[in-house]
C-alpha cells in the first residue's frame, strides 16, 4: 500500500443533505423515463472491449437495481457480472472479504483478467476497499453517490445504520479517514450530485487520490443507476481505458 500524497491530515468536512432534497428523490422515475428520449445519444457511446465488470449495489438493494445499467453495458460489448452477494445488508467488513474472494475467483477463471468495479452508494465503499486490498486484480473503480468521506455519517440513513450496527459514527469517520490515507493505485471515477438526497455531496468527492476524477451530475441518489448522463459518463470512462 502507498500513502496518498493528496490525503488530508484530518477527516475533511462534509454535511448531510438538507432535508428538502429528500423530496427530490421522487424524480427518479423521470430520470428512468429520460433514457428513452436520450437513447440515440446513449447508443452512440464508445463500444466495449469485453472486459468483466462487477456491479455492487447500494445499502438494502440487490443486483436488480443494476438491471438497466447492466443491459446497457452488455449492449456496448462489456461483460457485466453480479457481485454474487445478494442484498447489500450493510455487512461492510464481511462483504469486503466476500467480494474480494469473488473477484479473485473471477480473475483466475478469466485468465488473470483484471476486474472493473462499479459501485452504487455503499456498494462503492465496498468496491474501493476491495480495490485497495487487491490492487493487481482490480482494473479500475467507478462509484456513484458513494460516501468516500465519513462512512454513513453524512448520509440520511447514517443514524439507522449506526443503530442497526451498534457503531459510533464519529469513531467510524476516523477509521474511514485512516483507511483512505492508503491511496488507491487504480483509476478512480467518483460520480456525485449536489442534489443527492441521501449522501451529502461533499462526502462523495474523492480528495484522497491524485488520479481520482470527480464528476458532478444532476441526479437524485435513487436515480443515479438510471440517469442518462451517468450512463454516458460510465461509457466514456470505460472507453478511454481500453
């Protein structure tokens, strides 16, 4: 592991989303509907090279949440794969180990082909840690609305998560910060929205890795997986690393 040269000394400041943004999460169906309008633009995205891509869902979601994006990636010529862990129930440490085992098996089965990870929200947290622990097996990481800073502290579900897991959010924030001090070696793309009603946007910006690309979109948190702009960014990001 290497220490990131851009890592801040103490945890960066962030805030939970203002309460009014929670109401804007209701626009997710309209973001999904916009896929039909933007289809010609999306279908003209850079074509894929067949690389394997593992999709890690957010807290309390399962692989079905990625069905539309998975179909799009398959159309482009990539090989989207289920993360294989079922519903994301927030067992972070256990899921890091389990996903690490999954990508190791895929890496070996596919002839030592590095795996691309795309993680949504908490799935992105898990993906980043797997990339940190298995740098030779992970090609790159793309996250969508992922709380890089503070763990769940700067999310609207932070208190629920802490209650369910019996954790101290301040202590976890420090632990997450210390983990982040160990820089990632792979390309990293962090997609975030200032109108995200679940994860505070400041927390979704990667300030730890010099190579990280932080890209702002206009999206709800729930709609990130079906937002046309997010799809286009993912396609272009993958297309530049053929």
